[in-house]
């Protein structure tokens, strides 16, 4: 069962958050799910059963501008760390693991870098590297729709708003494996994206602008365990982004699944949960 509530921040903003609740015996591993772009923050239903078997408690939140969370114009990627800490505080959670997919990947790394005393391990799946990263052709291999959206983001807020107002869903951004995953249990992603798109576009716009401006932290500063999971055929965020991050993060492990795309890589998520559990103090994988 998922409960929902709000927490008020010192700057007057509201964060809407979600929680599956602690295990009956209290011996659980809290894992914060950081959602993609555009999504709302509901925790990942396709992983509920796998999480239950591993003693994992999900919590999550709508990033600013999505769902029930107040917009935060000008936010950078680093801002997610303070928001996650505020949600954890509201739930009485001290230490936790982090799992971010797609747009949630960079935000997960922010938590790892900026909350080292609270984050025990982090997974970033299908996520971007910093814009302008030295030695990375940042746009290379992106499908035309992703390329156009991110180039509009680089141009600024007004060009991005104009692009998004005239853009349509592009099925070519997904591989056949992605479409198969979306036709099965990961069709859940389409439902949370649909809910995000029903509201104002502030969250999506602020996400995109944050990806192509300074992140507010250096991924190389992360010292806790990190797993970078990526599909070798990802058309939205090419696997070169994960490879760059792995080369620049001393604690990172890179796992590229050669036949998977942006969404279908999530079929490996139960094994990823084992990886998280194995790195939590006092826990062993199931």
C-alpha cells in the first residue's frame, strides 16, 4: 500500500511524497526512487513484489513542478539532494539507498555526492552525463527527438517551451525491446508520464534546463558505491554517457546490457535491488 502526504520546506515550497511503509519487523532497507522526465514520483509498481521479497521500503516524491510539488524555477541537479533529505526527514528515515532511472539518474548521483552520511549506495539507470563533459560527444547517438529537445534546452527556456508546445510523441525513441517492455509490466511508466503531462510543463522544462547547465556538484566527488546501469541500444541517452561517468567516478561500477534500450534495461532491476541490499550495512541479498 502506498501512502501520500506533503511536507512544507523552509523556503515555502511543498513537496508531495509517497511511501510504501516500513516492514512489520522494522528490518527494511529504505530506497528512494527518483523518477524520469516527464513523470510523477509514484514509486515503481513493477518492482513492488521484488522489493517486498528483499525487505525494501520505497519512498519517493514529485520533483518540483510535477504533480503536487511546488515549482522551483532555476533549480539545478544538486537541489534534489536537499529535497530528498527533507522527505526522508518527514518520514523519520535516517540512511537509505537511491535508485534513479532516466532523468532520475543525475539526481540520484547528486544525492550520492551531497548526502554521503545518509546514502549507503546508489543506482543510476539510463542517465545523462554532465553537459559539456570533456571527452564526451554529448549529443552523439541520440534519436532525433531527444536531440531536438536537448538542443532547445541549451538555447534557453523560451526556445524549449516553444519546442515542447509543438512536439509530439516519437515512437522511434524506443527500441523494439523498449516497446516490448512498455507493452508488459513497464507500461506503468506510460501511466505516470501521462499524469505528469496532464499538468503544467514546469517540471519538464526545469528538468531539461538543469541537465544542460552546471549540475552543482562534481560526480567525481562521490565516495559511496554506485552502479551505472545502461542499455547498449539506448536511443534517448546513449551508453557513452554511462561510460564517461564510470571513468570519472572512482566508486562506480558500469553494467551495460548490450541488447537493451532506455526502458527495457529495467528488466534487470530485481538484480539491481540485490546489488543495493548487498551494500547496505548488515544486509545480504536474497
